[in-house]
C-alpha cells in the first residue's frame, strides 16, 4: 500500500516507522526542515519537506496514486485541509485525520473524512478503564450506530443486587450481554439470573441511555 | 444584517468599521485583544477575544442567527475550517472565506464555500496597472 503521512511529529514519526516495518511504501510530509532531516537520517529518505495542505506538494509526491492519506499534525485545520485536498483533488480512497478538539469530530465526519482519531478521547477512555472508582466504563463505541458497549460493576448497596434481571427497569434498547462473576465462568444472563454485588455486567446500550442505565443498576454519578 | 467577522487584521478591522457605519450589527473575533486597536474609534459593534476554530467558541460569539460569516485570519486552513463550521454546522446563509493560496482557493470554491484569493486579485490588478490597461 502507498500511504501519505502528513505531519512529522511524534505521532507521524512512529506511524511512518511502523508502516515501513510492515512493508508499506510511505511518504511523510513535514514543514520543518530540521525535523525532516533528522527523520531522513534515521529512516532513509522517506520525509519530504513541505506543507501537506499545498496542492503542489501533494502532487510532487504522487498523492493521486496513494491508497491512503493520514494527517496527524498538531493542528485540526491543517489535518482537515490535507484530507479534503486528498479526497477532492487527488481522489485518495481513504483519509484519516487526527482531531485534537473533540467537538470538531462532527464537522470532519460531515465533510467526508473517513476516519477521525481523537487522542483526547482515547486517553480519557484508557484512563477511565484503569481508574477503578469509575463504575461505568466505555469499552467500545459504534459511532455510526449510536451504540456503546459498557462495563458496569454492581455496587454492594445497589437496589438490583439480589434481584432478577427481569425485575430491573432497563432503558429501551439496552441488553445485558455478559456477566463476569468472581469464582465463576463468565456467562450470558437470562431473565432469571440473579444479580450479585460486584458482578461485572457487560451491556450494549444506546449512547443516550447511559445515565438511565447507570441509575437502573444503582450506580451513582462518578 | 447580523455579521460575524473572524480575524481583526487590517482587512477585518476596516471591513468591520465599514459595515458598522452602514448600520449592520457586527461582531468581530480575534485571539489577540491588541488587534482591536485597528477598529475605528466610532465602532459600536462587538469585539470578542475568541479563536473561532470550534463550535463552542463560535456559539459563544453568537453565530446562531448570523446572516453572514467572513473568515479573515492569516491562516488559510484556519479560515477554511471556520468557514465550514459556519456553513455545515451552523447553517449560516452566507459564508465568505479568504484563501491566499490560489490552488487551495480553487478547490474549496468547488466545495460550496464562497472563497476569494487576494493573491490572484492583486496580481491581476497590478498586471493591469503595469501594462497600462484598465
């Protein structure tokens, strides 16, 4: 695959390195001459000095035959424009943009950027998983479906502890898919399953039902 | 008419003054409050310190209900991002965007935003002056 990477910061550098190791052809575009030289010294002549949101630069590196363009500079506007040019001028089939401001993701999607990667959200999600005080954890988001897979730990004082699944008032569209219980094999709950304190419940829920699910399981706001 | 201008440089500041004296309701944004020195003393619009590069800051600047949005910062890409937010997220009826780079301007003109390139305009103007045509 031929991949164009825009932005030779830490993300761009390690991404380029990983793609080269996997045997892909890579062109890295970086504005700063000294950064460009340092990368070329280490990885061979892979880095082209230039502005990845300039048509002439993208044209020089043969963007029209690229299978993918990944824009990972530290500025949302530069990533957006690089991707839009790739898409509309060079007809690159797949464009991926790093987004620093989480609220800009909506616009990027709307403008047809294929994939957006938001480092702020990823860091938040990872920390959430590692911090045990958070009683509801996002495991996976299907953004196009508005669906989330979450993990909830049943608190000891929860009103649902000791109750049957069918007695719970779950928000519409929510499914309890798996229960992980200490000393037992993980199992798929039925309507007759009795919930116990400290059960880890894996649930599929509409994104907007999160608060309702929290309260259904007796989990207080974090 | 309610107008929102992003970037209080020479052009932005002057345009804000002109539209204001024509009786329009003008709000102008800049990331640096020192830029507002370029506004004429009689300006009675609103000058706000904001960057305009995300929904939140545009909403705070009152973009909802704005009829015209004009992006005039020094950065082509910043203008393009803000203009597309105005058009596609806030549905501002008229969005104008300055893009210095003529090639970039050409492409974004086809993507539905009203763009102009001072580079092209001035070069053409100067050519006509030099060659003595009018």
